[in-house]
C-alpha cells in the first residue's frame, strides 16, 4: 500500500520535472521570431504550466480523492486562470 | 459547519478513526485553506493578467529585458520547489499511516529545499541588480521583482506553516491530521504559484 | 464584573408587546436588548463605511486617486475642479471620522471573546486607532490645505498632493500587522468565534498592503498609487474583505452569549439559556 | 479587586498639566490673538520672524505636554469599565480616541515648530506649514467629538442601580460634542465665525474643551470617591 502511493507520487514528480525541462527545448533565440510564433510559444507555456498546476493539485494535494465539490472547484479555477491569462495576452496583442 | 473548525488536539490523538484512509472521500486539510489558496490563486491570476496584457504592447522591450534572465537557473529553482512538494506530500502520506519519524524527516527535507530556493532566489536578485536590472529599470523587471518578491513572501509564510507541521508531528498530543494536511496544501500552493510565475517570466514570449 | 451580576434577559421582543412600531421597537431594544452595545457598534460600522465611500468616492472624488504623473499645472487644475467637494467632504470626515473607533473596538472585543491572550485585542486596538491619523486624516488635512488657497505656488500644491496620497498609501505597516494579529488570534482561538477561512482572508488583506508598497516608488504604470494592480486589484480584495468582516461580525453578534466559553452556533434559542453556565463560571 | 495605587496621583496631576497648557497657550502669540487665515504669505512669514522665540518655546512646551490628558482619559476608561455594561466595547472606543486624538494635536504642533525653525524660509512655504498646523489643530476634532459621544452612550447604557456618572453628565457631553461641530468646517471659510480664528471654530471650540476638562475632572473625582467608599469594607 505505502509503496504504491510512494511510486505514484514519484512518477508525478518525474512528469513534472520532464515538463519543466521541456521549456529548454522551446526555442530561446526568438529575438527575430514573428508574432504568431511568439503567441504560440506563450500559449504553449501557459498551457504546460497549468497542466503542471493541475498535476500538483490532483496528485500532491490529493484532490484526486477529495470530495466532488473540491475537484470541480480546483478544475474550475485552473480553467478560469487559463481563460484569464490567454485572454489578457490576446487582448493586449489585439488592442495594445 | 463544525467541520470548519480545528478539532481539539486531544480528541484528534484519541480518535484513531481520524487517521483512517477509508474516510478519504472528503477534503484534504481544512476546507478553509482551500478557499484561501484558490482565492489567492485568482488574485495572482489578476497580476498575471495585467502582465500578459501589457507585454504584447511593447514586445521588443520585454523580450530584450527577458534575455537578461538565466533560464537554467530558473529551471533549477523550479526543480527545487517541485522536489520540496514531493517531499511534503510524502511527509503527509507518512503521517497518515502514522510513521511519524518518516514524516518528520520529509518535513525537514522540505524545509531544506525551501531554504535552497530562497538562497538561489537571493543570488539571482543580486546578480540581476549587479547587471543593472533593478525594479525601476523597465516594465519587465518591475514585474519580475514584484512577482518573484511576492512569491518569496508566500514562501516565507510557508516556513511558518512548516513550523506548525513539525510541531504537530513531534508531539503526540498535538497531532491533527487536518492541520498536517492544511500545511501540505499551503506548501503545494507556493509550489504551483512558482510554476506559473516561472513560465510567465522566463518562457513566455 | 458588574456585567455578570445582571440577569440576562431574552433578546426577542415579546410577540404580544404593544411596541411593534419602528421607533417604539428601537426604544425597546435600547432598554432591553442584552446585545445593545454590540449592535450599536455594528450599525455604526456599516454607517461609517457607507459614509467613507460616499465622501471619498462621490463627494471629494479623492478615490480613485489623482494621477501620480501629473505636473504641477494639472494638479492645480484638479484642485480647482474638486475645490468645493474636497472642502465639504473632508469636513464631514472631520466631523464623523471618530466613528472608526467603533469598528476597532468591536473587532478588539471579538478577540477578547476568543481563547487567546488579551494582548491581541489591545495590540489591534492601538494599531488601528493610531493608523486613523496617518492613514486617513493626514490626507484630509493635506487636501483641505491644498483646496484652501487655489492661488498658492503650484509647486507647493504639487507637494501637498504628494503628501496626501503618499501618506494614504504609505501607511501599510499598521494595517498589515493589524490584519496578521487578527488572523493569528482567529487561528489560535478555540471558542470558534470566527471560521478559519476568515483568518486566511485576513492574510489576503495583509498581502495587499505589500502589493501597494511599490506605489511609494512608481510614478506611472500598474504599480503606481492609482495603478491597475496597486489600486484597482487591491480595492477589489479590500472590498471583499470589508464585506466579509462586516458579515462575520454580524454572525458573531447573533451567536454571542455574553459568556466566556465556546461561542454557540446561531440557533434560534434565547440568549438566556446559553448565558447561564457562562455566568456561573465567571 | 482592581489595584488602585497611584490613581489619585494621576488625578491630581491634571491641574499641573493644565497650568502648563495655559501658560503655553498664552505664550503662543498665534492663540492670544488667533491668526487669521486671510493673512498674506508675507504677513505670516513676518509673524514667524517677529515672534520666533515665543513660538518655539510654546511649541516645545506643547510638545512635552500634548499627551498630558491621556492619564485622566484612562481614569475615565476605568470608570466606564465599572459601569453596568455587558461588553468592554465603549471602554475600547474611549481608548481608541485617547490614542488618536492627541496624535493630531502633536502633528499640528510639529507643523508650527517646523515653520518657526527657519523663519527666513520662502514665505509661501511658511504659509503652507502654518496652514497645515492650523487645519490639523482646528479640524482635528473627530476624536474629541467621538469621545464625548462614546462617553454619553456609555452613561446612557449604564444599568447599575447607582450609576457611575449621573445622566446629566451624558447630556453635558452631547452639548460639548455639538459645540465642537463647527470647527470641523473650518476649511470652508477664510473669515467669519467658522474660519479657524472665528467665534465658533476657535473660541467656542476651545472653551468647550476647557469646560469639558474641568467638569469631567470634577465628576471623575466624585465617581472615584464613590468607588473607594463602596469598596472600603472589602479591604
């Protein structure tokens, strides 16, 4: 029982670390990158980081076993943050 | 709403059913802390929103300033906090199965990771300031110091939660599953807020 | 001492009482309601925050604040436009600003009702009483002085303007530590006076005092004293916090048994039942 | 039983503090013939140049004794605690006012002191400091008004068989509070009764404060005597 939980926590941690290292792959020399490419990188970074947030909530914070209202609420907050961040970036790009 | 309140410590220690995994379809920690972390997450989303809104208005200036950051250092900081999160999750798990020594060891390891992150952050600030990047240099660095500083404040508050955690794990009379889980929930919040800040400051274009 | 010697009456107005008209009802509560001091303070808080909002946002329009990037000429224009509003509005504050003591006193009392040391209540009481001077009245004095003589040297008017708003946003420490004191008291409390989420909301409010700190440095942008982060976002959090604490104080008064033990849940029972053991313990 | 050693000492210290206040009041030339807000900047600067030593000396004395009323306010707080209330809320309100009120007076004192520190300064700046001092001093009544109202409420809500203060003390406090009201509006006029040298904002306000201190000192003494008499057999 204990080992199973430990293994699950460890694999969650490995996935999180792998997702972090993914950022190294994302092109770093974007000084001359076009607007579309920049927007793509931004959206990708936001989505990847929110995926990580959700993994932390589900696995580390144990929302996976929690009551339904908490599962719904955390997912709702993650979705709301996603909409807010991508929306602000799009708004800034469109009207700024 | 009696579940909202911290049960008396003696009652928690006297009632083994409190540690039963079968009652897990509930809420980890106080429901109150969840309202706090989710509310705080939304407030942070507000800060992020203003940053992302203003950023594409001067893409060149932001990009040039962003080049001054050390992505590898940011990645090491992120890995440090992710590891601390793993350790505190293990600490809470160990406490649930009443392995107090394992729980304590993991709690101390969590605090060490926290101190390491703090040290790295201060080193990063000093090196940025030495390079001439101060809070008033440009908009990007205003946001950089604001977000990292506010996050570091949350980390310092997290040490207070870790102190409560260690206190609760050490004394048999003080052990309360709810409070132990609450400390874990707060620490993970510090972790995932950093995950977001890292992506926004170091990676976003 | 003396309060414990008085028998606790029922709070409910007897159904067969002739005193059902509003004024007679008020008089009945003034004479008989055992929680009259608490309710008096609570209604004064509601009145104070409404007065504060009306004066600062509608009459003087000192909130949202003037722009920190204005030059002297623009500041003088702002004073010219606001002239009468500033003088009349702040006169109202000079008249009624002392009501803020009711808020501080009721919150300090809530901490006395908890199972924590009285030091918490007294610390909060002194911090927030003191904070009223630099945090609110200095702004009123400075803007009154600015509006008093429109023909003053524009550079001096500009300095008064800065004095007003920097003193208003720059007095963060007292509010920050005060909120933390209240938070710690609620977390340690075993008398269940407030729910724990409200303690954490105090922390959110304390953190906004940190967020407003850059306003002492930045003259433009989101971190300036009228910025989207330092002013607008903080104001949203402060609004939520104020609404929550006024509501929580009301719930506390409804549950209050004027005793010393754990606060009972808000059940529709008369206060007399709950207060008897507490009175005996005292 | 509450410890009462030293209360009489604090009580009888008030006449001495009042004596110091009165002498400082008479020493400050801006009070004996209250300075008009209509004075030009040059006239204000000239006033500070002409009277620099009297202003400095009086402000230093005010600075020393500005908080001198607080011990007596605390004795009143202790009498409120003795009243037949259920909660200490009104006593806390009084403590809050006692903390904030003298701070305002001290601030006014500092503005005048800065103005007198370099009387050769640009006349506009001296006038500004003088304005800030007078506005803080005159309009700084919110906690004095609130203090009287809180005391009146406390007395009305006193449910003791033998009240600590007689009801007339409450009525008196409300009258004093009403007398302080015009001073709050001193910013609205540069001359006339409401201006800070006017009949209402200066003379009525300061007379009301003086009468309040005198009357409250006397009724406080009576309440303290009654308290001691009531507790005497227990000692």
